[in-house]
């Protein structure tokens, strides 16, 4: 597993996968609501309060992502075996308000760490549980169903425990760096 690996910069074939087109549309709906908000702890709190489980956008994003995994177009490129894989749904472009859309599947009962990375402009991450017990480690701690939103300049190992989930994440301008190191200082605000 190399430190510079990234998924290809291509979209899913939306004509071939109607569910992917539906997911793109729901992501566009979501982006229209959050495009002027800044990733970080306040946004994470806001998303969990206003767009958490039981809300139409969250529930649709989760259902469509799960269906994409079942259909084989979401999180389908192995990074480290079948338990850690990802794929790009859409690259940043005008119709996504210049967010990229990526799916990462992680599965482990014990704590599993993925590739260390940095969020130059922050990240908005929808936690899509495959197993109800699965949790993703965000900058503020473990998160089951709901959202994490690391702020600009933060870096970490993506971690999962308690089963399988998909991180459906959105990066402003598609920016992610695999050059960060765990010993690098975190920004003042995470």
C-alpha cells in the first residue's frame, strides 16, 4: 500500500448506473444546502443536528450508496483487500459545486486504520453504516450513523471498528494529500 495511491480521476458511468445518477442528484441537493459552510467541528455539529439519520437527504444518501456497493460501482477498487476499497463517484466540477464525491468501504470488527491523509480544504463525510454497530473515527471521536467534518489542514488515519461502513465523502476542490505524516502538527481548530 503506497503513500501516494489515489483512485482514478474519473466519474462513474452514470448512463450505465442509474443509481449513481440518483446519488449524484441527491449529492447536488445536499451541496446546494451546504456549499457556503466551512468544514470543521461547527459544521459537523450542524450536519448531525439537521441532516442526520431520519432526514430525507441523509437516508437517501445512505440507501443509494449501499445500493451502489451492491451493484458494484461504489467503493469497488481494492486498496488493501476486500475490506478496504474506494472509488471516485464524481470529480470536482460545476454541477457538484466543485466538490469531489468518493466512496470508501472499510470493514473490521477490531480497529482498522486506512491510509494516512490530509484534508487541505477540509472534508464533509457521510457515515453510511452497512452494519449497525460500525463506527468511523472522526477528528472529534467515534461516529456511527451521521456525519464527520474534519477542518482544513487536518490529517489522520481513517479508522473503522465494529463492522462494515462506507465513508461517502466530499472534498472541496477534490483536495486530499497522502504526503502528511502523523507527527505533523494539527491546525489550531479541528
